[in-house]
């Protein structure tokens, strides 16, 4: 028997070697195909000069003096503004403060340059990145798309390389920032050792509505000047200085539904004046889009117990169609420490709070941003993150959930993970007023 045992040893050794070889090859393959991490090195939000602030009374007096609005429209705008959640320190562009308002292409370019260059100058100063090191540039602005593009304007201003990859996203509404980050992320997954800059803004100068149709007057009372710039990197060396790691992006588009498609719609009124009409169904559509979005996001982030409860409810609704079974809302508080909901208006924030059952503290950043800066469109989620940083609340390992809604209709989610205790960067937009909040 002893000789036979000795004869089996080489066979066993071969099996062990083969097993470990397969494990090694499999592990190596998994590492090779695993997406490389994308880091958010830092972000910067533009804070306009104080002389551009607009108090309610000044807004109403100025609107009356333009001669564009009848008394019914003026009263409607006043009520919307008072109920919107905006404070008295939001900003309108220089050209809109003038009488009559100056809505020329030149004035719109002035606003774009002031906001975009302001955010970028601060980002470059804080991250110490050289403009020549930027490999990818993605800009989003929904309603102002001049020729040359805003991305070309940035290339010209900062004398960026002639082989830089530039993209200019337009018409994608208040959720476009997450779309822009998603595009940059996909590019960084393909191109190694690259820096990507994402710039997000909206242009108010050419998009105020000077008519009397109520559904088109609402944006006048909500939208204000703002913009943000981010630096993304896939370089391993940037992990130690990056604030966050990009974990998930989930995008939902329910534009196949006619009501959803038209609930935020740029058009002409009966006398030919252009504006954006907001439907009364907007919050309902937003809720529907959010429900679809979290159905995809949930399995990526929730513990198994929450996933099973959510799945059981969905199955029950399918099987018992006539029974009034309330959908189970997963407890996202279990996985997210911070919530940044697009500051589109008080009604939108209230709907999210009701739908997701988050406590008031989680919505504080959104409400404070709406009060201090108004609806800055797609950049609002970065003012909210800057708020949490200014409060000193973002700790290592914390997860941030950013949710944005946009015309189309779209609901997009992004999940970030803090790589260390995050301190506010120099010139944080809240640095001179954080002590006043929450109000």
C-alpha cells in the first residue's frame, strides 16, 4: 500500500497546482475586467457678487416697471415666490437687473462667462490642476447653446490642449449634471490616467418669460444664477486627495409617456413669447420617475432584507391587481448618510420627503440651498453637498445620494462615497452664511 500512496502524491499535487492556477487566472481576469475607480477630486460652486441679490420687493417693483406683465400676472408671481421656499438673497444676472432687461446674446454670454469661469477658476486654484492637464471636458447647459459652444468658450479661455475631448450637452434639464458626470465616467473607464472636468450651469438672461401665461411664469420666480465645476480622475495617485469615489449612477427616462414628456416644455405662448411651461402634474410625474429609478438603484445598495420586502410587494401587486396594496418604500436611511435632492422648489422637495420618508435633517441641505440660492438647475445638488461639507457632517465612509429631475422626463441618481472626513474647500459658497442655516 505504501508504494501506491506514494504514486498518488504527484496526482494530488497536480490537482492542487491546477486548482490554484485556475483561481489565480480567475482572480486576475476579474481584476482586469473590474471597472477602474473614478474619483471626485473636488467640486466648486459659483457664488455671485452681492449686488446681484434680488429681494422680493425689488423683484416685484422691477417686474412692474418693465411693463410686460398685467396685475394678475404680477400677483401670481408674488404668490409663487413667497410660497416657493426662496429667500431674499438669491441672485439674478446683471442684465435682468437693468431696465428694460437686456436679453441679448452678448448679455447671455456675459452671464455664462461670469458663472463658468468663476466656478472653474476656484476649482483650478483648489485642486492645483494645470489647464493643460485636462483630458476631457463635459459642459451642460439646457437652454443656452451658442455657437461656438460653451465648451469651446472654455477651451479658448484656458488655452486647453488641441486634442482634448469636449462635449456640450443641451436641452436636458435640471438632471443634466448627473448625465454629464455619467458621460465623463464612461470616458474615464476607457482612457487611462485622465482628468475630466464637468461644468454645469443654466442661463437666466435669455430665458426669463415676459408674458402673462401662468404656467410659463413659474420659472421666473424660481430660477436663479448658479453653476458648478467638478474634477474627476481615474489616476490611482489621486485617491489620497480625492474627496469622494463615484459608486453608482442610475438614469431613468420616462419620456415615452406623453404627460411626462410635456410636463416641462419650452414653447411660445398665444402672442409668440417664448418660455418654459411647467405642468400641474410635475410633482406626480417626478414621483413616478423616482419610483422607477429606485427600483433599479435599490438592488445595488440595499441590504437583502429590504430587497426582499420590496420584491414581495411588487409581486403581490402583480398577482393581486385589484387589491389596494401600497408599494413598499425601502428604508434608504440604512445605506445613505446624506441626501442631495435637486432644489427645484418646495413642492418637489416635499414630495421626495413624503415618498422616501426621510427625516427633516436629510432634506436640510436641499431646503437651505433653495432658500439661499434658489433653483440653480442642474448645479443645485453641488450647492447641497457643499452645505453638508460646510456643516462638517461628511465623514469617512459616508454615502451621499444625489437625486435630480429634468425635462424629458428624467430622474437620475448618483451615489458617492467619502474617502475621508471631508472639509469644505476654500471659497465654499456657504462660508459667509452657514451660521444662518437651517432657517
